[in-house]
């Protein structure tokens, strides 16, 4: 039976992580194996279900954020020779809750029905994109907000960095610490390599309201205003220095052009175009 690996990123919230772990396992145990990354968690705050602990000084001080956490988990699975056991990989932070049903089975079916779908995002009940996902519940997009990504294994194999696989570069660019723009970059890499990036309304993932306000001190992060300012400044510097883009809009247009070209090269998927 095909399976998807679910990777949960945790920082100092063992009970929250265990609740998410147990909910996913209860409804999806036949379709997923679950792995937990401790992203610089203090020893006293390690969850009992942790798989890997990022405990080097910089990780303990700053955490890993989404990109580095994803790279750390995926590269460890690769090094442990477990990578090929899975059809794909769900990568989620622990501020998310999923429907209490076997949603992983649905994801496997979506991948089967969409053979060139490299990246899948679960929609939220609050997303306006749901209005576009009625006739076809999964469609291909050029812009996806980072919340929960599902990566097909074959797509990762096409672009993964094996020269020095680790938390900075296995799949996502971990040098862009807070990640503004990395979602556009990974979508661009998909379309550049003949893969699509889609959103589905068949599976929902929702953010826990007021999560960061409630747990800010425990997860050792800045308040929202400082975090947002750093995210924007770091992201814009990264986009300009790496690609020469002077705005997020310029990067989005770049991805949009790749998206349009995908359907020129693959007209059989035109029904899934916006």
C-alpha cells in the first residue's frame, strides 16, 4: 500500500504536537507514517514522539522555521534510506488542525489522478480560492500561500540538492530564514521541470486562531510586528540578491509566465488551468 510521510515541525510545544500527531494517526494510520522535528526545542519540552532533534546552538536560539525544518526532515529520511518508502510528504507546523477523517487517502487519490502534480496545497475554509474549485476540486495555480505543502517524491527527486544535503538546501532555500518568497521559488521550480502546483478543496487544513499570541513565549519568537517586519525585509533582500527582483509582484509574474508555458507544453491538463 502506498503511503505518504507526515512531518510535523515542533518547537517547545509537546502537548500541542502530541494532539496533532494523535489526531492524524487516528484517522490515517494505514496511509501515513508520522515524523516529528524538534526545531531547537529545549530538552524539557521534547515531545515523547519526537523523531529528530535540531539541537545545535543556532537552532536552539532561533528555531528552524518552515524551510529549514522541511529540509532537515527530508534530508534525514534520505540519509536513513527511508525516502523512497513514500509517495509524498506532508510538511506542517503544529499550529494547524486537519479534518477528522482519512484525508491522506484522498491526497494519494489526487496524486494518482494528477500524474504531473508535484506540489499540493490543502485549502482553508477561509480561502477565496474555493470559489474556483467547484467543477474541478483540484486545480493548478501559480501562487500558493505557504501553510501546508504536500510534495510528491518524484518532484523532489528531480530538484533536490545532493551535493551537501542538509537543513539549508535539500529542497527549499533555508538561507531565506523566515521564508517570504520561497513558496514562489518552489512553485517556479515545479513548472520549470514540467510539474504543476495545485490547490485542492477536497482536503482542508486550518490554522489554530491566536496560536502565536498564546504560545509566543514558549516557542521563543518575536511579537507579530517585529516578526512581520523581519520577514518582509529578509524576503525582499533575498529576492533581489538571488534573482534581481525588486518586488514580490515581479517574482509572482515570473512564476505566472512559467505557469502559462506549462499548459502550452502540456495541453492535456488544460481543464485544470484557472
